[in-house]
């Protein structure tokens, strides 16, 4: 007897190659899965604009990446003795508005340069709620703990989400016609809205994603992380202590399901090879000056160089630079 239901994963055209270039944007669930990609040796940039939860804020950062334009002064906030960006999370905190703006421009420039070479863009939506800054009318990516009176909260409907993302996708494809977009919806449960309203919000996101995948069939697909956690795991054992966030075990399971279904066979083999190199680099020797440790590093470098022969882009990985530095010391 089978005492669980298994989610059927249908991701046409999604077969990630070992040298694929990947960008992941969105909620904290994108961070969890994206980190697993990067740890597995894949060329994945994870939330370079910070954690974003609603589709319109994610869309806005994609548009900025395409346009490469500067940001007006009202995108920045002075608080806590420094400056934040209303469009991003607190990771863009800086001592001056100019520094905060410069950091954001630098990240946008880097991702814009990489955009024409991207193979996959993963967009993870957390909520259909957004906050509008009252004095500018701008949708913010993060409220930065400012008083509630500064904002108006509103709900996005399916048509609004789809309209914004359709425009954004067309702009992205104007620079990279071959880019494949993979949507996911975060399984995080928004208890503060009430569980009924949380489910309604997820339904809006799921309906919007479904419409976009139908509208752009072959260029967009959906990975069912939401359904895997809620319908396949389906137990509080797979939630963190707050009973709202998926646990590390749940994240690991979703990654395993993704890897088995969406990584090409040669990528799965590559991930297994990379694991040995990555494990070696994380090793902390008792005697780093010993001949035995030197031999260990040289053997690791041989493994790395064999991988680089097959996948030249690995020569750009920070792990390769770290290994060269360790061999010099």
C-alpha cells in the first residue's frame, strides 16, 4: 500500500545542463533552492537584488535590469543612520544615498551583462499582497520597519500580475530570445493574514502562473514546489518550529525532486563529481603545513582541472581561485 500521494512534475523543456547559467529571483524559498544549485556546482546567481516577495516588485527589478537606467531619489530611504532602497531588502544598506545607489547600479549592471547569456530565470512568488508608499505611490519591495501609516496595503489580482509579467517577459526576451522562465510559488504560509486569506493569495499566484505558462508555452513552465510541500509531504514534521516555513528537510526533499526531474542526466553526474571537490575544499586540516595536506590539495586540483576540461566555465568559479590560493600558501 502507498500511504502518500506523489506530485506529478511536468516541466517541458526544463533539462538543466551542467554549464547552464541560472538566475533565481523572489522569496526566501528561491534562496534555499538556489543555494543548493550553487553548492552543487551550477552557475546560479541567487537573489542578487535581495529577497522579494510579490510579483510586481520582482517584475520591477527585472525591468530595471533590462533598462539599465538610474534610479530617482525617491527610491531611497534615510533610516537607522544610513540609507536603504525601497525596491530591495536591507542587504543594500549603506552609509549614504550615493553609496546605496551605486551598489544597486553595480549589481544591476552585472546581471544585465549576464542576461543575454542566461539559460534559465527562476521566479518564486510568495504573496499577492504589496505595500504602496503613500507619499510616492511606489510599490516597495521591503518596508524596512517603517511605521504602518507610511503605507497602503493592497491585493493584486490575476489580471494585474499577468499584465505586468507579460510586459517584463517580452522585455527580457528582447535581449535573450532563448531564455526559459521557470515559475515557482513559495509554500510559506502567511498566518498573519489568516490561513484562508493566505490560501486565496496563493490561488491568485497559481492562477497567474498557469495563465502565463499557457500564454508562453515552451518558454515558461511551472515547478510545483508549493504542491510538493503541501500535498506530498503534507505533515507538520516538514515545517520549521514556527509551523509556517518549510523545514530544512522539506527544502532538501524539494531539491532532490527537482534534481531528479529537471537536471539533465549529465548534470546529475556532474553534481556527483562536484560534491567530491566541494567536500575537499570545506575540509579543515589539523596540520595545513604538512606534506600530506599538500598532496591532498594537489589531488583535489587534479579533480578540479578534469572537470574544467569538460566544463570550461568552472574556471570562473571562486572555488577554483580558492584552491589555487591554498596551493600557493
